[in-house]
């Protein structure tokens, strides 16, 4: 049991998909970021931070970029920090942030400057002209736009953001290629979204996942309650995908509690959730991997091996197949190495950022 305790640190690091590195985004931007200027386009080579202000609206999900004037002295404005933009985006970055995804798709086809700006933020140049028909290209475009919005608003505290700014910041952080993901920050951003849209299931998915990761970093009872609340909402969803994720988070919470308490009842609670998952979704491998994991923590290598073989029987197209094959080989030795028993979750399918950005105030 002491060996098991020492090994839990590594397990927790792999729990719920830290071994996975991909995510597919299908973005449907229904809500524009509107620009209210006296001219139809941003004038080039002007210091935008002196002329443009960003207003994070409290009742709407869009961001309003407005020219600063003295005619509205009571209006609260927050400066855009365009200096944070990459040099290729000094001119067109705020404009791209303003446009919807469909509008950007139309504009970039005839603008090498806008293409260069987006490419600086990771947009695949092979996707030019294909963003309306190719989901992966639409994903690349949306991530690039989210990164631009994040740079324009990087100085804003979370409580000063609109829900859309928070959602785009979260997307930028999840797909950051320059800085590590901040589990705690993404958790806080999900809370900002939920404060305005408490029924947005994808925001609960975001909060449950990154809240869980944040608790692994530093135990926090309040976060654990919030994660559990989001898990219950997801479990109660009529959407089957959300329901499954709720079960997975419930399982993860039980495992997390066991890692802290080492109490038999916490491990039994996790095992109960795993059996429930298998009962409802017998043709999916993840439930069997849950049972493999709980069997492993009970020291039963033979039973753990049976469950992982059942999971692998669904074929090599499943996520993290090769990694589970490695676990199987380890279990075949008759010994249980709890360091490698963590579940793997593929970011490609775990988050639906299209839903996260699909605000509906009504």
C-alpha cells in the first residue's frame, strides 16, 4: 500500500488525458465582435491603443470596439493593448477580432495582409479558401482568432471580461504553443462564462476538466464541490456525449478522493461508476479501462488484464490504443505498476469549442 501511495502522484498526472495532446474544434461564431468607428475600416499605422477602446459588455456576449470620444464620459472603457500583438497583426488584428468566422473566411481570400496576420497566430496557409468547407481549417482559423483576442485583451482581469472574451481566452490557453496551460486560469474562465450562462453544458465540461486538473495541482475543497456540481449537470444532460463526460468526471472525483484518503469506500465508489458506465455503454472501451484501473489499484493484475484486453478488443482506431497496449504488456508480467494505469482522454473529442462559443442570451 505504501508503494501504491507513492505512485499516485504519477497516476494523477496522467488522469483524464494529460497524455493526450489533440483537440478538434468546430467553431460556429454566431455573435460578431462589432466595431463602431466613424470609418469603415481601421486606419493603418495608427496607434490603436490611443484611439480604440474595448468595452466588455455585461448583457451581451459580443465585444464592442469603439473609438474613444469625450461625448460619452460615463461609458466605461478599457484600453486595447495592441502592442501585445505580433508585428504582422498590428494593423489587422483588431479587425479580425471584430469579424465573425464566416466574415473572416470571406475577407482573407483577397487579403495577403490578413492572411499573414492569421498565419502569425498559427493559421495553416493551406487552408486559405477552405475555411467554410473544411472543419479542420475552420478550427485553425478559430484558434488563430482566439489567440488574437487573447493578446488584445491580455491585460484584462477575469472579472472585467465578457463571456466571449473569457471563452476565447480559454481556447487560446488550451492551444497555446508558447506557454504551458494554466489549469487554474482556465477553471476561472469557465466560471466567468457560467456566471452569465449557467446552463451552457460545454462550459461545465470545461470547468469540470480543468477544475479537476487544478485540484491535482493543489487540493481545494471548494473547487471539488464546483467540479462535482458540473459533473451532475453533465450526467443529467439529454445529450449523450455530455452524459458520458459527467460519468467520467464522477469517476475521476472518486479516484481523486481515494488518492487523498486511501479509503476503500472511495475506490469502491469509483468502481461502481465504472460498472455503471459499462452497463450503459458496453460497446465503448473507456468503461473497461476504468475497471482495469480500479482492479489494478486493488492489486488484482489478472482481473485488470482481462478488462484491458476487453477494451483493446474494440480495435486500434480508438484513442490512445498504443499506450494501452503498453499497459497490457506490463500487466502480463503479473505485476501491477500503478504509475501507468491512468486513463487517457483525447482532446480531439473531449471538448466541443463550437458549443463553448455558441452563446444564446435568450
